[in-house]
């Protein structure tokens, strides 16, 4: 497994305790966002299905598996968000969950607190390895801080029902950074990470940002990728079965 970061503290957790969340109507949605800005909650769901975590932000992309907002700058609690997009891609060959924003700017006169979670369910099994990465560029944001975490849930629990740091399943990677320069950056990467998903599963991404007054994060994003493992074709399995049967009959004849 490779872990790499630029001026970043990394902790890979093999086991963080599997957990499931209670089902509700929004829990059936495949792709969701939960966002908290300075203690005020917001949510968004692919194709604008209902959500219950605070004020709903509308998805402005009609494509299934793509959830976006902020095509025109969206200001929530003094935080200006531009070009936020979340995408869930279902394998084969690869299951992918990513989230990114072109710009997040704090227009407040004081530091702002931002927590958000992105999750999708029903990814294609079987999967045995995962890869995670995240990055951000900071402008005039000295004193800001950043923590991101990546989750895997073999039980296919819906995350992003809240913006809590605890999402369904196992935390497979986490990364933290502190901004000390006028122009600064964060880079985190890990993989391959061993996972065990024999059935449809979910992935969740979490981020916690303290953004200095007047500071901006440019091209902030997280990605989790899980390739679908090779599965023998039915014809190959049939041939294997016939071969084993033939070997068994030959063994009986020799006895």
C-alpha cells in the first residue's frame, strides 16, 4: 500500500468498526450530499429526491449519477460555492465516487466551519482493493485547516444522511493538513487498500474545513475508486466443473 502527501499528516485505519444507518425515504437515494456551514445544515440528492438534513440544495444536472450545484455562485452562510459536482460511476470496470468544487470562498469577516459528506450506494461487486486521493489549493487562507476521510461499507449503508465525521462502514483512509502559506496546497493519496465487498456496497467521502476569513479553496476534490475483480465467465465455470467431474471419474476407475 502506498500513502503519499505533501505537507500532510496521514493515518490509514484498517478497522474503524462497521455500522449501518437506519433506513428512511432519502436513504434509498443512490447519490447524496450533506453539508454543514457554521452550524447550519443543507442537503442535496441526485435528481432532487427529497432529503431531510436541513435546507435542500437543488441538483442542476438532470443526468443520473451526477449531482451538481453552484453553476452560478451559490452563497450559503457567507460561503460562496462555485462549480460543485459529485459523480457516482458504477463498474465494471471501475466503481468511482468523487466530489469536487471549482471554488469555495469565505466572504465572512471571521473563519468559517464547513463539514460535508458525499455518499452513493449500490456499487458493483466483487471488490478487493480500493484507491483514495484528495487535493486542494489554498489562496490567502493562512490559518485554515483540512481533514478528509474515505469510507467503505460492505453492507451498502447510505451515507450523507448527516455531515458527521462518522459515515457507514469502515474508514479506510484519512488525511489532515494545516495551511501556513499565502499560496498553499494539500495532496493526499493511498492505495491499494484491501477491502472485502462480495455484494453491492456503498462508499462515502467526508471533509472538514476551517476556512480563514477571506480565504479561498480552489479545485478541492476527493476520489475513491474500487476496480471490479475478475469473475470467471459462466462458460469457464462450466468447463471447470466438467474438468473436476472428469478428474473424479478417472480417479474412481483407477481405484
